[in-house]
C-alpha cells in the first residue's frame, strides 16, 4: 500500500508538470482568441475555451502517454477512446463552470471581460484538472496488474 501511495504521489507531480504545460497552451490560446475578438459574451468565451481545450488535450495526451503514464499507455483504440471520453467530460464540466462564472461576474462586478474570463478560467481549470487526474490515473491509465 505504501508503494501505491508513493507511486500515486509521483504520478501526481508528473501530471502537475504536464498540467502546467497544458495550462500554458490552454490559457495562451484562450487569451489570444479573446484579444483577437472584437465581441464578448459568455457563450463566445465558452466557444474559445473549447478550441483552447482541444489543443491542450492534444498536448496532455502526448506528454501523459510519453512520460506520466508511459508504463500504462498502450495507444490502443480503447485507451484513446477513454482518454477522449475524459477529455469531453473535462470540457463539459469546465465549459459549464466557465459559463456560470462569466455570467455571474458580468452581472455582479465591473471587471473587464478579459480579467473576468481569466478568473473564471482559472476556477474552472482547477475543478476540471482535478477530475481529469482521477479519471486518467484510475480509469484511463490504471496500473497494470502484476
């Protein structure tokens, strides 16, 4: 049991480092799209977020299969399907939270749309990333039986 806890800790650190690179891709793409846009709405924000999430999930799949979960990565259709399923769940949860937060911030604060979008994005990312770690560690790339 102690080894399992240690391994989970190592995987969490690796996942967090990969997550840092995902966050750079995710927030970078989202902000680029927001800066290039002349319109703002929570719905448009969710659309831009979806584009950013597709790119960050591609980055996630690459680094998690090559590094974090390389012993468990089989690159077969089943595992790719499970990864895609968790990515879709992550996108749905994050998109819903981002939409709710953006609506609330727009109605209740005087924050600029860019600042509000980023505050909502960070809050939604924390929830989505935590859910993704659990799904990836225990369902998609579950430890192989001895």
